């Protein structure tokens, strides 16, 4: 059985290492990087050669538009990070959401309705915002492209869109800060983090991890997020139970 990851650029991806950790003795399960700048070429390779694939930036929306059947969460996000062949059709799923919901759940009961600010409205930001919303948290979404944040919040309902320049005026009441922009922006250096839980999507070059460590702030890393979505995603893709402990210990192998 052949599996892989579609995205661009993905040469740095840790997904192959996580897959090997998940199935250390399964020689019949392989995992490749399918790195194509053009989504259609990557998708054609999936159709030709693979049983299921993960999908990462910038192709989660493109992948959603290809599926025959999308699960409920993928339909709400208009994005999938798993494509799977089944019964002659292409199914789409979003394990980013399930990973974030599991990581956020321990913080859900600390206040009557924790207030969450998500910075970024790409695939990771949308998944994080929806996960928080379904945990009955109060959610704001700030984005450089305000129209994108507004469209997502109004479509999903129950969330408040913000412009990035509005963040300083609203962050005082925030309990959980989720930094879901894949690159560093100046705001990352000035965000008040003390007294908050901070979650970050970027595992390759985290933007707020050092500040959180210096301040002793509770921090959920992009690696935590990646490993959590790998466990649920690989289980769904292969139908084989992954070695969850090995996946979560994979930091030592990277």
C-alpha cells in the first residue's frame, strides 16, 4: 500500500519520519513526498500511484474541490488534508481539526467560555478556529486579508473577524492565543503572551516558542499539532492502528 504527502515546498517535511515511527515493522506500507508546484500534477500522481495521501499547503482547498465525498468537518472548512480512494470514489477528511480539538480540550473547562484569538486564516487557522468553536469557546480570527477572515467567520457563524491592526485592542480578554501564520510577522514579537496559553502551528521555524519559554507560558507547539494529526490521519488513511507512543516520541528522531 502506497501513501504520501502532496504539497509545495515539502522537502523539509517530517511526515515520512512520523509514518515510519507509526508503522516501524510494516514493510508493505510506504510513504513518499509528492512535491509538485502544480496541484494538478500532484493530484494525477495520487490517482495513478497511491492509495491515500496527506495534503499540506498550499493545496488543501484544491484537494477539497476534487473529492467525491467530504466529511462534515471538511465541508465546513472547505479544506481537506487527507485524500483517500475508497469504493471507486475519492474521500476527503480534515485531521487538522481533530488534532487541535484534542489539544485544546484540556483548556476548555478552565473558564466558563474561554476566549480564543486565532491569528491567520489559512488551512491551519480555520481548523483551529472551528475546533475551538465546537469546544464552546469564544473565537476571534485575525488575518492580513480581512475579507478572508470575515467570509470564514460569517460562513461558519459564531466567530468574530478582526484586522491584524485590531489585535492589540482585543487581546486583553484573550485566554488562548493561536498563532497560525506560517511565517514571522512583526506582531509575533509584540503580542502579550503572559497569562495565556499559546498554540503555534509552525513546527519548522516557530515564531513565538522562544518568547513563551522565556516567560514560562504554557505552549503547545507545531510539533505537538503535527504528531496529533498524524496519529488520527494515518489510522484513517491505512485502516491500520499506528504506534501512537512512537509517533509522539518522534522528536528524538528528528
